[in-house]
């Protein structure tokens, strides 16, 4: 496809982020010239995807807040979620790795599963995407980057490092989601204290609007969204910073609870 790259000539920023993530090592500063546009950021992201030794299992969406949404002409940004960083929540807390000196956060999310590979078009709307969705799950997106300032330099910097994603914890399936999705609510707690309350209505336009945005973006990038892939639609209660040793829980009421535990990143041994 058109997004294949020769890594030897790829972006040095992408290479630096990939190497730091694989080593579990923080970056004290942004590793190069900051991208000035989202197009430039996604070019870096595409180089990093090419260099990352795993397949894309889905995508995360993050909100771009004012005034950046006007300047960058987008209300959201996207990043890949890789297969080895998707974990199924169980009775015991799900452990995830945090790079010491980097950035980490937990976000309660509503996760859409695609029932079919999306037709390649660039004019998707929230109404048009609904038939593509086979199931909806509760989830916790693990935001993470080797660069502690990933969110402090605007959305292009955030997008350039995998959209600040470090994994996805998948909870239970939400029954009767077509009728219930707009009214769903949840809370997030860290070490037992509630740090955020919200729900599907906190996501601008709702979770299906996030999917429509992603499909239109991937169309422009020469990518597609495939059957079985997951879309983490955006923070329902906010972005909650976390450090190694802390425990978090996302409570979705009748749809269940996801518990997780931040552990220090060890880096790859191979």
C-alpha cells in the first residue's frame, strides 16, 4: 500500500521514538524538529508504524482542545494500537508498563469493534458508520510516551508519537449498545479516589462521530480500517496521569469494572 516506507530513510524522530519505546527509556526532549502540521505528524507516525515490529489491532482517538482545534483544523487526532498491547481485562488487575520519566495516563473509553472492512471513502458521518460496528466494549486506553512533555507542545507533537498510545485494556461487551450508547456513564479512580466522571456524551458528537473522523482520516492517509479492528473512541472522563506503582479502576456501572496496575517498563530483553 502507499504507506510502506523504507526505514533506512525514515524520519529520525520516528526512529528515536521507536527505539526509546522498545528500550523502555525516557526522552528528555522532543527528538528533533517538532512537526508544524498534523500532516507532518502523521508522516512521522507512518514511519514509526513501519518500524514497529507488530501489526495494528486498532486505533485510538484523542480530542484536540481549543484553540488548537482551529489552528490545526481538526477536533481529534489518531494513533495506532498494536496487537501485543491489547489486553483482555480479567478478575485480577491488568498490569501495564510505564516508562519512568516519560508520560503515562489512563482513560475510560468506549471501544467499537468493526464487523466488516470499511469501504474506502472520505465522506463518513456518524449515522453512516453505525452499520459497520459489530460490538461495543468498555475499555481503558493506556496513554503513554517516552517523552514526558508529549501533550504540552500541541496536537502535532502528540500525534507524531503513535498519538500517545501505549495500549488498550478491553473490558466486557456492552449489551444493546445501539439504544444505550448515548446515555452511558462511567468514573475513573486512582488508588481508590475518584479522579473523573463522564460518559459517552463527553465525547464530542459521541463515539460514532469518532469512528467517522477516523475513517475519513485513514482515507486521506491511504490506510483502511479492517474487520475485527478496534477503535478506542476518546476519553470519556478525561486524561488521568499515572505513575508506576499506582492502581486505577474504570467503573462502567452495569457494564462492569476494569482494574489495572501501572508497573515500571523493563524494555526488551531480546
